[in-house]
C-alpha cells in the first residue's frame, strides 16, 4: 500500500502541522492520510460506479418523517432507519449490489494497522483481524450543508470494528461515548484519504458529522469530475453478523 502519512495541503508541498495517527478514545483510532493519492482517486471512481449500480444516492426518510441530508448508496445489505434488507425496501425494491471483495480487503488492512496502535478495537471479535469479514458498505455523499446527527451503529449483532474512509471535502467528525448522545465527545478533522476505525469498547459509541469544513474537494488530489468541490464521500464498512 505504500508509505502512509498525511498528504500536504494543496500548493504547499509540505504540511506545517503533521497529523500523526491517534487513539481518539479506547477502541477508536484516527489514521490521517491512510489512502495514498492514487488510491483516493481509484476509490472515488469506484464510489461513483457503485452508487450507479445501487440506483443512485438516496436520502433515507427517518421515522419522524424528515429526510436525512446525506445521500446513501448501499452495497451488500441495504440500510434504512433502522434495519437491513437485501432489497431496497424504501425505494424501488431492487436487489442490493454485492459487497466488493476488494473493499473488504482494503478495510481489513485498515483494521490491522489500527489494531497495532490500539489493540482494544478487536475486543469481542474472536479470532482477531483474521476473523474480520465485512459484508456491507454505506457510501455516504455529503453536499454543501449536509450533516449527520449523533447516532450509534447498533443494527449489527457483530462486535467487529467499523471502518470509515473519507474522500473529498474535509469534515468535522464528532466522536462521543456509548452511554448517551451528549458530552463527553471529541471533535476530529477528517480530510481526504483519512481512515477512522472504532471497535471494542467504542463500537456502539455515538458519532456524527456536525459540518463540512471547506469548499476544497481534496487538497487538489481528486478531479472535480470525480468528486466535485465541496462534496465529501465517506465509505463506511461494517460486518453485520446477519445471515
């Protein structure tokens, strides 16, 4: 996969403030710049292809009748509040596109690297990294003004860690605790190419994206024909434990 690290901001050549990997909370790890520029471009192209196969990005309707501001395309399983199905039950009923094996392998490498920094992310997963077998991905599209409220991923019986990969516009990511939506929480800036992993004691923690942080698509790394300026793509990979 090459040498990992933070990509420099556009036009500077060097990053004045390096962003080292960090344990944000017990069981939660931020890996800045984990995807190299070529990998970001390839994954962004894949996201566009996957969303087309899924019938485009849909903004799920919440139980209270409001619609999410984030568009979602699903692979492997279709998620909508708050359940999974093999067909797009809240849309046109089509079969969900299969989960890509290459995305599972990419997520497995992220988990392995994060576990070296914070072994607690594997707590509860018998067999460790070798047993990590993701089967669903949510490709989330954030347009300018989109946000994601604090929520916990609790529809999956599996305790396996969640992997998040960011492309495009930077975002403020809020990572909280497993007891309630309120404080304490930590705000982390996620830039294009960053990975974030949470599992073990952090697996059911509340998290969200209060806001995007700027119009730049990706520090100049992504063609605007792939990810337009101001748009963020987030690929969330999970192991459901569903049969």
